[in-house]
């Protein structure tokens, strides 16, 4: 099955600096890669996603890049703010396998701290 | 727009007691539904998923069970809780097809 590795596990940056979180996946058939932000005591919130037919996607200060050859994808947050502090999860999903559920495989998360 | 509700938000139960956590989705029909457990190490472990009423698939052997009595209702249950059942339980949904997955705000379960 799919295996997703996420690095680093913790990351501290100064306010205004950029933050980069990287994930690798094992199943070359995976074609959908979402990123989630989880604040303390809440459920993960989808912040951006990318499909395998696209190499990069941006949404204001957030961007995701995908390298299918290397089987890795990254989250980039520019001009970080204290409210960006949270745990971030990457995930990967393989194409429909007949099971009907399109299951996600998650990385173990990165705790991002933005220091004012 | 679609919303997902989980309750209760927190729950403290004694060992050996039963459990029922409920999840409902609004604003969509025939969703896929999921139960995850998140332990202290932050990882998300898929417990159950359902593609339709009465259809439940289990990902890991455990002390818990799930049911889907209605299209937009997903219930996580146990007859007798164990200490190891403590954790943060998350419900999620997707529309049919290769669509984004959305989470509820979870239930923090503590077993004493």
C-alpha cells in the first residue's frame, strides 16, 4: 500500500520568513495530494490540494509543488504569521481501486511554530 | 454548503463502559464517510469507512464498531471501552469520486 513520509516533524520560523514542509510517497499511481492544517483541539482543515496533472498550485501565501518523477511534494508558506502556527499534514491518494472509498494515506504531521 | 458535525466534543468514560459517538453531514447526499483516530503522536489512523447505508469496512482489528443507519449519519460504538481506546476521534466525508476529504472537529475521548 501507499506510504507517506513527512519532514520535518517540527519547524520554527521567525514571523515573515518562509516555511517549507516536504513529503514523499511510495505509490507512483497516486494522483491526488492534499494538505491539511490542524489547530489545537480542532479537526484538520483542507488548505490546498494538487492533482498529478499539475506541477504547482498557489493560493495567496500558500503554494504546493509536485515532482512526480521523484515522488515528492512540498508545501510552501511565505510571509509567515503567528496564526500559521499549527500542525500540518500531507496526504496522498491512489486512483480508484474498486473499493469505492478513495482512501487517503497521511504523513505524520509537522508542528509549525511562527515566532513573533 | 456542506457541513459536518460531531458530538460530543469531549467525553470522559470509565473502563468497561459503552461508547457511542455520532457524526452527521449536511448539504450533500450519498457521501463516503470515515472514522479516524488520532493518538498523541499526531498521526491519523483510519478505523472505518462507509460508501453507503449499512456498508461498513474496517481497516484495523479493534474494540470498536461502526454503523451507518442513515445516508448522512455515521456512528462509532463500543460495548466495553478499554484504556487504549483513549484518543481524538475524527469523522470525515467526501463526495463520490476522487474528491477532497473534509473533517469534523473531533471528539476527545478520555478513559479512566
